């Protein structure tokens, strides 16, 4: 049985992928079967046990499809992922995305008490001094993101993984934010201490 994840009827361009109606039509059961190899890094149910690799459980399917396509077309570079996505069809990607979206996200460790105030300030209010935008603007107060705009859910994501991605955006190594460069602009304005703090705060969002 197909499961459809509907969002607002908007025309959105994110990571080079257009989703005219914000809908991903996929077969969760087929995705579950295809996800066997994904489980080695991301967990059988999409909850990774290694903080280096992201958890995919509960992630918006629009974002997951966009990232799989970005890995395949080279917009986003990761040797391990490239080997996995090259054999995936568009249908496979949709099925995987719908399956992982249907899985409940497991809670991670709480935020580091030593940096939580700084992380919360950056996430909710940005930084006026360096003019960096608040994460809350796109990812929401609880980190659930925006499926219509393919802005990912961040809540509970491993701090190690989030910090690595922020550093990659800051250096320009990751460019899957498309022509807007919004993530590259924001990340490049953050200090290393800021990155560590906001990544830890995101990990604590439940």
C-alpha cells in the first residue's frame, strides 16, 4: 500500500530538486526491503547508533529524496554514499524516503549543559553581531523543519553529525543548499564554539 506524505501546495526548489506539490508518493514496504543495506550506517529503522552518521527516522521524505539525488548527481559529495545511491532509481529513492519517514525517531542524549544557553540563543535568535540568521526561521521551534520547503527535521540529530555538516557548509565543501547558499552563508558566520553549541542544542530538541 502506498503512503503519501502531503504538504502545502507550493513550488519549492531545494538542493537542486523541484517538488511542485510537496508530495512524495512511495511504497513504504518496498522501501523497507531496500533499506537493508542502509541499516549498516543508519540503523535498520533509521535510528543510527553511530553519531558520525545521521538518523533518518522521521525525516521529511521531500528532504530525503532531495539529498539522495544530490549524492547521485554530485551536488553533495560523500564517497560511501555515492557507492550506495548510484544503483538507486527515482522510485527507489521515493520508497526509501517514505519508509524512513514512517519510522519514529528515537531520543538522543540531551544537550551539553555547559553550552546549552549559547546554543539556544543562536538557534532561536541568531547573532546580531555577525548577522547570522536564527535556525528557528527554517527549522521551527522544535526542530521539525518544513516539509513543504524540504527543510529538514533536525530535532534530536546527533551533535557530532550536525557539527560536521555545519563545518562542511562553512568551508564550501557541502553545497546542497542550492543557489540560495543560505546554509553556507549562515555556517560561515559561526565560530567553532558556536557550531559546537548549536549542534549540541539541536541534539537535545525533542
